[in-house]
């Protein structure tokens, strides 16, 4: 049948019932399955309250345990992220995405970001579920995966030819659709009744999707001609795509997670199995969402990847059916043969399955903490164990929980001295499969010393999971060549005797004596060694030489990676167009005054840095593809910065700022910059790269 889509209010969207995402998506031990079932639900994205659904919860540098909290409303389970102190006090809500969910939080090593999984506003994404980044400073929320935006001005239409091959008798009013650049979902039935096409689609190669729920749907690329109608064939058995379980590398440049296809296979019903299937692939991305590597032909059930502390390896759970194993692969070669750290299996003598799951690295990378599970038809038992990360030696039992409980999802403290975990406890005397399937259990977070000792309960509401323990607001990852030590007053300890930050109590050691706050008050929490005394704020690194005199060099604090991106913009774009050469000349003309204004106003320096950092992924994309994603938020931040500088500028600089503001508001700036003069354009544009995902191979020919 052929039909298209029309606008439908958020309140009218079908939200689905209680999900079985954990059962299918993770395919781990049955206890982890049930907990994930409890913590995550299938709902369609809706509006969020507050500023992008993010709540302010902490200021400054501090340790926090982030976790997922489940709650029930109108018979459906939802989840949000919370944070608490390591002693369990001050539990504070972080996200409010109702009726979307948020889960699987992970704090970056430098303490600047929180990565997590959510289906928040998934109508904007190629995927049903995505990896997000929350920047603590300013509470900026960014979708990392999913190809969210396009910037084409011309539009056309798309007619969807949708085939229901799921044997589910799905009607059009049960289906919703969106496209790359949508601001909402659209209802299929209403389009059948009206225009018959999906209108206002950007005139370029864009993705278009239709779905009933997480497992039933289809997504593909189509080339839309300006002012005309493109046609795309969509089969509901194709399913949807999920990106989840993020872990950030120590240097902050890469993410590892799971990329999966979730689909409905009605033939599985005849085998007494669930028709909802998920095929998983271990995947790495850069922090702009570009795929770096993907594991091919992986086993369904691969889950919970974690970067090693030095970033060279990735540990994850492989397999399912209660026989999971913990394995390790090099982070730069996901298709290498994995090293088996602990292998699950089946004991025929006792008729029990045993498995290992949820790996967490020790700080030195030589050990891995994970859950060891033994399950039979009668009961489920298990404890946390400590393993050598190279797979040698015997496991060491860390916990000793009651028979009606099992600890899962371990997370180590930043100092490596404690392990937090979720204790799943049956409401009966023994933990059984039936308890997990009927929610006859509680889930609370505990912690205990890694060296042994009594556990300490941190939550009591029975609906908490997925702890992640990190230090937020810190500047340097543990073990890096820069160090930060928070002080407790105006005096520094004997081993960190050098005050840094104007008597705030932040201290540096004799090995790292250079307080960057003496150069720039924005850097008051950075300590650098004597032979690398200068800080690059964006890169959180120390350098031998001070920042240069160019304005953007000052804003970037000399960070070579940032400057390389800016130089590429100058050399491949600006110098080849009239508009670009005009802006380049104005930039160097006003750079000294700009530097003076920034140096005299720390808040304005910080504002300029934030805008630059926010624009970097777009600049990289612009220099590579001559296309740029310009959101309304980005535009407003750039205009605010122009306004702030203009208040302190000379008449000549104000005139230039007025020109920039005009071009930004009219949307002509970047259009003019790509009108190249053939006589001076010497550099060939980079060729497009085929997606590595085997799940995208059907759409490769049409992908942008």
C-alpha cells in the first residue's frame, strides 16, 4: 500500500506498552535482562520539560555516582538519570525526558561530559535510540549519533510505499514517520487522508523513516529533487537502528558503544521464541558521530563495552543464554580475534549455566571486575569477581550476597578503592526466573571496598541501576601529564604545596608547579610541569610554548588540534572566494583589538571559547564536504557573542560585526563561502566514504 504522512500532535502519539528491550537488546544473563527490562521502556519521544530536559545538579569539581532510576506512570515504566554523592546523599535528578527515557550514563575521564543513551526526540534521528553528550559546563546537550540535521533551503516531497510484511496486520494509523530535518513525527493515516506526500523535505539526499515501535519500522535514504516528489519503498520488517552503551576513551576523542538493528521476525513465533530480535555490532565513533570502526559478524548479545584506562583495549560482554563471556579486543582493531578473559558455559553434571558479564576495568588496566552468574531451572546465584585482564589466573570473589540476591553492573570509584554495584533481590527466599519475569524483586545500589569489607547501601527505593562513578568538573584525566588537586581552604597540603587559583585551595605539586591561572583566570584549576608550563584549555593539555597573538589562537589557548582545523578552513575555503578573502582580511585587521577585549574580560573569553568549541564539528564538516549544520541554537550563540564584543568594540570593529550579523541572519555567510573561483581552487574535494555498518549496506548507494 502507498501512503505518506502528515503532522500529528505529540499528545496523540502512540507510546507503546511495557518493553522487553533488555530481553532482546542485551541478551545477557537473565538477571541483567530483567533489570534492564525494569529500567528501560519502549516509548515514543515526546517534549521534555525544562531546558532540553536537563536539570542542574552540581557545580564545581566533585565526585558523583550517576545512575538510572525507574518509575511507573499509567502502567508504563520510564527512566531518568540521577546523580548522588558517593555516600548516597543528595540524590538529584539529572534528566527529565518524559515520556522518552535516558539510561546507561558514562562520565568522561576529563570530567567535562556525561554520555548516555536515550530516545529523546528520535524523530530528529536516523536511529530509534542514540548516544547523547551532556556538557556539564553550561548544560549543553548534543546528540552524537543519528545524522540529526541537514541545512538545505530548497525542499521537495516524498511518497512512502510502505509494505507490512510482518504478519501483524498493522494499520496506517498505528504508524508514524519523520525525515532528516523534521521538527516532529507525522502520522501516516492523516497523510493518506490529505496531501498523500511527506512535504517540506530538504532537497538533497536525506533519510526517511516510518515505525510502529522499536522493532517494527523501516529507514532509508532517498534523493529528493527540489519542488518534486521522490518515492521510497519501505518494508516494516526491516526494523530500526539503535546506538547505545557509550564509553569514552581517556583522551576524549573516541566513543565505543553498540550499534544494533532491532527488527520483528514473525517466523520466530513458531519456534516458541520472541519475534523481537536485535543484531548487535561493537562500534567506535569520534565525538562528532562519525563511525570509525565496527565489528563484523559479531554474536547477538555483545554488550557493555568499556575502554581500558589507557584507551588501548576494549572489554565487553559476548554471547548470551546465561553463558556470557568477558572478552577484550584492541581498540584500534575491533575485528581482531578477542582475548577471552573469562568464558561462560554449561555444566552438564549440575545442569547449570554459568557466565561472566558487565566488565569494569581497574585503574592500572591489569584487572577486570565483573558479575559471575550461575543459573538453573531452580534458582539464580552469583557474585562479583576480580579477574586478570589478560585471562590468566583464577577469579577472586569480591562479594558474598544472600541467596535471594545477585550483584550486577559494577562500577569502580575514581581512586579504584571502591566498587559500586546493583543488588537485585527477590522478594522471596530464593531468586528465581519467575521473580525476574514478574518484577518480584528490588534493585538498589551498594558499594564496598575493593579489598573486601561490608557493603554499604546507597539507595533504598528499589528501582535504581546502572551506576557510573566519576569526578565531574575536573580538568585532567587521572594519570595524565597535568594534575588537579582540589583544596579544602586557603592552605595546601605538604605534598601539593603550591597555591593555584588565587587562594581557592586548588594546589599544584613540585612536579607540576605551573599554575595556569597566572596566565588566564579561566584556567585556575590546571597544573602543568615546569618544562610544559602553558595550558591549552580546549585540549586540556600542557605545552612548551605560549599561545600566539592571533585572536583565535588566544581563544583556543594554542591547542594544535583546534588550530589545525581553523587553518584548514582558512586555506581550503576562505582564500578561494571573494567573501572568504574579505573576512580573512577583516579578521587580521581587527585581531589585536579583539585580543585586547578578550584579555580584559574573562567572562567574554569564556563565551568566545564556548562558541568556538561548539562550532568545531561544523567547521570540520564544512571544510570536508562544503556543507554545514547550522542549528538555531548555534546561530543564537554566535549572535550573542557578536553582541557582547560589539559593546566593547571601536566604531570600525562594530561596523565589521554588523556585517557578520547581517550575513548570519540572512543565512548567506556559508553559501557565499562555497562559491569557488575555478582559477584558484586547487584542492580536490574529498570523496565520500562508504559507511562501514553492515546494517547500512542496503542504503549505501543513496547515503550522503
